[in-house]
C-alpha cells in the first residue's frame, strides 16, 4: 500500500513538472514570437520592438533576482563555486542566446526552434575534431536524422504569409546565427560542467546566480556602455508603450519559472527525464506556433519536423538503454 502511495506521489510530481515546463516555455514561446518576431505592433504608429538584445538583459536581471531569493530561502552555505569563476561562461552565455534571439529577425519561430534542436550535431562535431571522441553508428544515425530534417525544413519553400511577418527575411543568415548560438552553448555547458566538477557542493541556484550576475554585467555594458547605445532606446520604447514592458516582464518571468521546474525535474527524476520533457515541449511549441500564430507549414516541412524529433527521440532511447546497462552492471558487481 505504501509502495502504491509512493508511486502515485511520483506520478503527480512528474505531471507537475511536465505542466510547469510546458506552460512556462510554451507561453514564453508565444511571447517571443509576438514581441520578438515582431508580429505584434505597439502604439498608434504600430511600431515593432526592434531592440532584441534588451531581452537578454531583462532575462538575466530577473533570473539574477530570482536565484538570489531562492538561495536566501533554501540555499546551503559554503562550499559552492565563487562568483568570479563564472566570468568566462557568462560571456558565451550572453553572446549565444543573443544570436538565437537575433535569428528571429531572419527566420520564423518554428525554424528557429527546429534549428536549435540540433544541438547534438555541434556537440558531436566538437567532440570528434577537438577531443577525438568516437561515436557509435546509432549516434551518427540520430545526428543524420536531425541534420537531414533541419536541412529539408530550411530548403522547403516558406509560405509568403510567414515571410511577410519577418523583419529582414534571410534564411542562410538566420540559420547561421542559430548554429553559432549552439556552438557558444556548447562552450557554456562545458565550462559549467568544469565548475561543477571543481566545486561539487555548487547547486543549481548558485550556478544560476553566478551565470546571471555576469550576464547582467555584460549586457549592461553592451546596452548602456556608450551614449548612443540601444538600451536607452529600448527603455524609451517601453515608457512610450507600457504594453511592451509588461510583455517583456512576462517573458522573463516565464524563463525564471521554467528554470525552477527544470531544476526540480533534474533533482527528482534526473536529466534524462528532463531532456524528454523539454524535447517534446519543443515539438508542441511548433504546433502551437502553426495553429495560433498563423505560420502554416507545408507537408514537406511537417515531414522534416517529424524527422528531427524521431532522431531526438531515438537519442533519448539510446541514453535510457545505456543507463539501464550501467545499472545492470553495478547490480552484478555487488
């Protein structure tokens, strides 16, 4: 009876995690598409919000405050990585997401989501040529499915309705920015892993605080470091159009809440479960974008979406099998 009660509680917790991650990031995607992708116009002159880099500053500032509050409420004292150790990861974590957001000027939101889902390709390229890692046939098959799906989506003809919503339609440049975003993310993840290895007592809140502290500093310099910097224009735009300011705040809060659910999911169910939830969320985001925002996809594009998520699902399956083999070996050893 106790076992059944424990299983039911775990199921409820899992449903809670799925609901939290999906709700936060799907709504953030809707805001990102309307505010950043410029489908929304503000004020009597129907102006676009062009200052996309300002979103990175706002997101870093909100997440910095959020993580500080979480540490004060539930954080442990001592043993964590010092704040200055995040300076290099802060640089790549500032530049990478900025490129991902900037890409929305040139490609549609579904295209950006799909391109950023191909992170495994950049990881394997860096692993092969930088670290000399050899991958299995199944891992190359996953990458081939993902790379093929993204390529087909990019080459397929985009509807004129979708193109007309873009600020500066330029698919090669937009996909190039997404690729650079993934490369910088790879360096960020590697640096974070190194920090976690050197300071094992560092928890998610400490890392979130350190990363966003440096992100806020770098973005402040970039946005307000010289008289004609775009940060002043962004502030003026928000003063003139308070609705844009509220949308930006909601966007940032979704990101902070989403990170909370991700950290909770990893702590309770592991990174593999979290990867499964976030991967399916990306697919749902594409469907929501197609239905709500009027971004029709052709049959060929839907087929490419299916290819990408088949590859990602197969990758998750391989990770589960690998984890199961390790557990089996440990049981035999003991």
